[in-house]
C-alpha cells in the first residue's frame, strides 16, 4: 500500500527529473555545437552520420541526461526533507 506522500513525492521527483533532463539537453547541445562547430546529429542511427560521431553523441547525451536527472532528483529530495521532515520510505538507506 502506498504511504502518505508517495504520490506527492512522485510528482515532485518526476518534475525535477524532467526539468533536469530538459536543461541538460539544451546545455549538451550547446556544448556540442561549441566544441565541434556543427549541429549534433539529429538521427544518429542514419548511415550518413559517421559512426564515431553517432557513438560520441549517444554516450555524451546518455551520461549527461542521467547525471542531470540524478542531481535534480537528489536536490528535490533535499527540499522534500526540508518541507516534510523525512524522506519517502523508498529513498531511505537500508542501514
């Protein structure tokens, strides 16, 4: 059974992850343009895109997005604790 606050936490965490992912995508795209001097591949699966460029974009985007989501969700968890006094049960460390 869902504990009190689970729905609220899911909404907050989802919004934080979305915002973090959105910001990361913009930042990574800008950094790619500045570093390579060209637009990132819009369709890395296309054989017309160099394999090295496609893999580079996939790795940078994947890692960057996940790190941004992790950081945003952790920041949201800190704010959640400030507001409620405790973490949602599934975020508590098993000690």
